[in-house]
């Protein structure tokens, strides 16, 4: 899962907006937004540490792909939904003739899965999936 996806989850867990996080952490007004939208490809360790402290989490919770975010640990596993998200991502990549590395594909699937899991109908959100792919 990407830094931006982990950051979004931590912000949701803390019920804080990007603007409020930037203000509370004493950051520039675009610092968190740039991470969330992929404009900051390599944010400084100091910036991430400041964000982690403000969100009451560790650096590894934001950076370590091997450590699941707390909301992921508690989420029920819906294998059918995960497969549907994988198929949705695959279909979008094929129809738009987009090639991205396998790791990024799996990150997209995970992001779409956890986003779609919150949907009452438990179906893959195709618009969100397309948006996730286009920002890669």
C-alpha cells in the first residue's frame, strides 16, 4: 500500500482533514495534499515524522508496506469483493492500454478494495478504481 493510501487511512482514523493536519502539524498548506495526490514523490523523513507524530502513529505505520494499517487489520475479509476489485483494475488497464508494475497494480487493488469495503453494497467502485489508476 502506498504512502498516500496509508496517510488517508490514518487521517480517517483520526477524523482529520488534510488542511487540519497541515495546520495542526505546522506544515505548509500544500504539504499533506502533495503527498495525497502524488505530487510529492519523495517527501522528507522529517515531514513524514511530523505527520506521524500529529496522527499519533509511528513512522513504520506510514512507511512500512509489511505493517498493515490498523483499519486493515480490523476489516472483514471479503474475497469475492477483492477478486471483483482485481478484475475491475485489470479491465481498466486493458481497455486503456496502461501498463504499470505488478506492485502498483496490487496497491491499486488494495486501495479500491478498502474503499469499496466501506460501500454498503460491497461492490467494486469503478470510478474510484479508474481515478486511482490515472493518478499512478
